[in-house]
């Protein structure tokens, strides 16, 4: 009799748990939401994501509070999702570096299976800049100086294993260059360093745009399939004879197991926020554009990118020992 009573209690609890989750999902959100981003305050990611978060918060009826968590090649927000409750109140930016992580570092979670992908929101445009008064007046000068001074031409990036770092290493590999890489936590720190004369060049997203427009930096090349409207005189890598195109979509993820209804609510709010003029204006400042992927499309993108990044890491000889 006592065993039967326990079985009935267990059964009731099993029914109550999904019902409780459904009730919480239907009332979502009833408190502020935290959006963790991968780079420091003051950089292009911070500025554009704060604009998006502000609009999304108004649509959701609760503030979306940005928390900066820079370092580790932009992967810390995704790692934070692994210990966050799957209730939608903690979401994170997912930069491309997240999909390289298992190939370079020992981790106990899977970037494809252990994140609930919500939507993609935009992507970085990249390029290489030098100080306006640099002796490296063009890409030809850059390559010639690097070949004449192996290991002495210093360039900074937004972190080890980020897209700017890996792309520069691919360029160096193709051209037989030996460069000196200096990693930073984000664009804001990187720009301070190059303007202060601590490094000779900077590989970055177009967070350097305001400094170029102010006449402090010069763009040697950009990395998209076509020239950027903001820098029409800067050649692409392909124009310079390098068969490389680098763009870097990023979006928003939630912890694994977040209820579908909560993911949809987040998706709908952030998608509507992407359409606001304030967000588009913030992106345009860095030659970025809205780059929407639905929940299902973003999940598929994660699977495909995970496989593609493995090949890139192995090509550069940066994979962790097996």
C-alpha cells in the first residue's frame, strides 16, 4: 500500500513538473533578462548589442541588461550558459570562436547540442589597419617589411583563436610570413594599443571605423567578398591575390533545455528589435548590417560551422593534442 502511494506521488510530480515549466513559460518574462556579451564595454559589439537589448527590453516589457564578459577568445558567455538556469533569464552572444573551442581546449560540453539557439542578429566585417603615419603605406609595404623582418611585425587582434587572429595566421601561412601576434580582450583595448604605438597593425572588426574617419588609422585591406561602402579605397583580400573571405555572423543563445515557448518569445522580441532604426543606425556606424537567421536556421548554421571550423583549426596546426 505504501509503495503504491509513493508511485502515485512520483507520477503526480512528473505531471506537475512540465505543467510548472509551461506556466513559467507563459508568464515569461516577469523580471529583467541578462544578456552576456563576449567583448568589453565601449567596443562595437557592446554598442550595437546595447542598442538591440534596449529595444528588445521595451518589446518584452522587462529590461534586458547587458553584462560584459570578455576574454578567452569570446567564448566566456557561451560557457556561462552551461551553468545558467534554462528559464530564458540568461542569454548570451555566440561569436564564431565558440565553435572552435572543443578543438583547441578540453571542455565538457558541446557547442551545438548544449546551447538553445535563438536567432542570429548580425555579423562582423573585418579588416587590417595601421596608424595613419605608419611607414606601411599599403599592403605591399606590409608584406615586404614582414618578409625583411621575420617575427618583428607586430599585429593585435581581439583575442587568441578569434576570427581576426586565425585569418591573419592563414594570410601569413599563404604568403610565408612570420608575424608577431598580440592578443587583446576586445576592440576597445586593441584600439588604445595601436593608437598608443604599442603594436604596428590591428586586425579587427570594423570597430576601427571611427578612428579611420578621424584620420588616425589607415585601412590596408578588408576581408569581405566585396569592398566595404565605408572604405571604398581599401582592397579585399581576394583583390590582393589571397583566396580568403572572412565574415563572422553572431547571434543569441540560451541554456540547453530552455522551453520552446520561451525561446520563441525571445526570438520574436529580438527579431522585432532588429528592425528598429536605432539598431540599424548603431550597426551602420561600423559598416555592419542586420543578418537574421531564424531559430531553426541558426541551429543548422551552428552544426555546419562547427564542422567547418575543425578544418580551419587543423589546417593551422592549432588543434589540441588528442
